[in-house]
C-alpha cells in the first residue's frame, strides 16, 4: 500500500483557509452595509436639520416684505389724497 503524499494533507488546510477567508468576507459585508446605513441616516438627519434652519430663517422675510408693502400702500393712499 502506498503512503499518502504531503500535498493531499496540505489541500484540506488550504481549503479550510479559503473557507475561513470567504466566511470573513461574508461576515464583513453585512457589517459594511450596516455602517453605510448608519452614515446615510446621519447625513439625512444633518440635511433635515439644515433644511429646518433655512426654513426658520426664511419665513420672516416674506412676512416683513408683505407688511412693508401693505404699510407703504396705506401710506401712499393717505398722502396721495
């Protein structure tokens, strides 16, 4: 009977190493997706807060312009007559 050669014993170790590397990649993929999802949520929150700040600072301008126009029109009518 012949003795098994060394490459036969090395191949299962190489296969096990390949499987471990593949499993590490698979385990890393969901973690990467979760990290990207968290980053997206953070960016969305940042954008919402910036948009809210813009909306708060902008609405008084239209109100002031409307009041000034109404006041100017009233003043014009009082002085014009």
